[in-house]
């Protein structure tokens, strides 16, 4: 019984992570794990991700 609970928790965690990644990718975020993910569009302009310019 304990194994089933542990497996269910692991599946819930992995499923939540996958859903989060899917949602962020649908919004257009390129670097989901990057703290500057909203600024990654600057890379297309020649700036590096995380640049404060």
C-alpha cells in the first residue's frame, strides 16, 4: 500500500512539472527554468539572456 502512495505522489509531481512546462511554452517562454525567461527575446536582438540592458 505504501508503494502505491509513493508512486502516486511521484506521478503527481512529474505531471505537475510537465503541465507547468507545457503552459509556459505555450506562452512563448523560451527558457522555462531561467530566472530571466521573460527577457530572452532580447537574445534575438543580440543581447545575452540575463543582460540588464
